[in-house]
């Protein structure tokens, strides 16, 4: 078996590739990434007998036509994912997330790829005042990023219905763990605090996010790849919901700082108040459950950034 992983040098994609390579019985992997600011070649092995690295754009139909033949499956992580950047300029998000997904799925159909997993986000459901979103909850994205991911989800559904492509969609809550770009909340705050700086907290900090360790997310994605339904959608949650202020306080404690390190900044445009997903489907259908306790995962993540300034300092500059 041979798997193409898009966005393979990014935070989540690289964890998934490394998890495949750690299994001696796992398939060969083609790691495809354009190496934009969020893709780091150092996230992957320099060389490995079961991995080939290809630098290419998921919007490049010719490149995909060259790469895809011979692959049995595709796991599609490649995406622009930072909400703040999408507020400033949504065009690249539409190009990569919507057009890129359509280009990839069309190339997969043409190459006869048997199986595709499209990785998405809980942000497509929008902000929930109460309760938890199941997979059939209406899509109500509020940021250009979330809207572009909702569009890519619908493109995936269309290729299943129209072309009979065996594609499933996963929608995860906020990921955390080592090697996440320092533009995201946890690494941004940790790297600031270990450098003696302050952390910018949007608004009153009441925005609620659910946190999922990247290792658990990658296990869930692989379960969906190997056992998920064609046309199926699977929410992947961590079960640990915190306000941004609560998260900030935990990071302050782990980094040995106090609340004087918090800098209150104006709230982000269109900032969703609360995300919450119901992941009963993947738990009952595929036997998924998170394995990384949040307290341990967060502690280990903080320690990783503290111990690896050579990785993140060039990115935070």
C-alpha cells in the first residue's frame, strides 16, 4: 500500500507521517508539501526508506497528475489554517482550501486512487451558544478560514456523490502539541513566556475552545482511513473545553509567570465565542477515544518548546 499525505511538512501532517514511518508494517509514504511559511522540512526525516518527499502545490493539477498514479490512498491535510491571516486576506484560503481540494480530488479520480480522507475543522459549525454539534449540524462558518474549509468539505461530498470517490471527512477540535507553528495560541503564548515576554489575550478571554492532542488526532485520522465509511463525516474531539483565559492561566503556571504577563488586546473581528463537537460517531463506530490526558499533554508541549528554541525562534522572528 502507498499513501500520499498532503501538507506533510506541517504541524499535523508531519506527526501523521512520522506515526506511519514508526510502524515497520505500515505502507510507503509520499510526503507532499509546498513548504510555505507553515511547512517545515525539518518536521520530517531527512531521509527514510519508506518515504519520498515531493515539493508541490495541491492547486497544481499537472504536478498531481505526475505524483498520484500508483497511490492507494490520500490523506489531505494541506490547508491554510490561521484565522487571523484569513481575516486580513481570505483569497489564499479560498485558493488553497477550496480550489486545492477540488484539484486534488479530481486528480485522485483520474489516477484511480481508491481511498481519500479529507481533514477539516469544527469551525465549520460556527459558534454554538449551547450543546454540541453532531456531524449533521448545519454548517455556519463565520471566518473566511472556516468558510473555505466548509466549502472544501462540500467539494469532498460532491466527489463522493458524483464520482463515487471513496472519501471521508474528519472535523477536529483545536490541536496542540510539539512542532506547531508559533502563530497559534499555545505555542505563541509559550514561546513568549519562556522568552520573558507578555501574551496577547483577545477581548475578555471568554471564548471557549476544545483541545485535542495531535497524537490523538492522527490516530483518529488513520482509523477513518482504514475503517471509515465512504461519504462519512467524523467529528474528532478531545473533550477538554476551556476558555482562552483558563488556558492562558494554565500556561502562565507551567511557565512560571503570573497574570501581569497578560496583555489585553482588542477582540478579533468575527471572533466565535464557543466551539463544541459531539464525537459519539467515531467513538461508537470506530472505537476511537483520546489517550493523551490533557494535563500531561499540555505540560509536555510546554517542555518541548522550552527545550527546542532552535526550532521555533526562526519561525517567531
